[in-house]
C-alpha cells in the first residue's frame, strides 16, 4: 500500500539534498522512504536545471577525463625531457643532467631498436599503398608477409 507524501515534505527532502549535501541513502532512512522514491523526487523537481544525478555523472566523467589528460601530459613531458636532455648532453655529464631533468640516468642511454627497422618497413608500406591506395592494414600486412600489428604500429602520413 502506497502512502502519499505532501508537497511540503517533498520540497524539504529535495532542498536538504541540494543545499545541505544530504545523501540519498541518508534521506531515505531519515524520512522513511525508499531510495527510488527520493531519486524520483529529485528528478521531478529539476525545474529547468540539471538534476543532481546528472551533475554527479558529469563530475565523475570530468574527473576521469582529467586523469586521462594528466597521464597524456606526463607522457608528453617525459618525451620532451628526453629530447631536451639529448640537446643539453654536451654541456653536462649524464648524472647531473638526469638530476636536473628529474629522470632516471638510464633513460638518457635508451635508443629505440625498432625505429631503424620501422623506417624500412614504412618505405615498403608506402610502396604497397602507392600501387594499391585502397588497401587497409590487413591487406598491406598480407602482401608484405608481416604481422598486421606491426603495420598498425608504424605511423603512415
């Protein structure tokens, strides 16, 4: 059997959640209602503005995007630091340079083994794409007898 909730109590619940920061489970126990009922009240009392649920979703999505952007920024800065270190390496010794840039000294000695191999493969891929421009990565890999993941990894302009 359902019970009627007066408009005054409905407004009081929604105001306490919006203004005082009361959580929905707390409001449910305090007013003796189910969580779904309170979520329905919040949604119906939105009156042209974003509901609390939408704001919570947007805040969560915003936090996730900030985390992704922060990770990408750090990766870019690491690459920039290594490039800067290679240009500055003539002036300082490796240990002092690594300390100054805030990176591990061993990173300064790293040289990619894939880069020279990828240049040769890139030229081969460009030849295949020159003669067959509609080929995708799978067909290019089949024609060159190479792994499709390798053809995907190599950036083609």
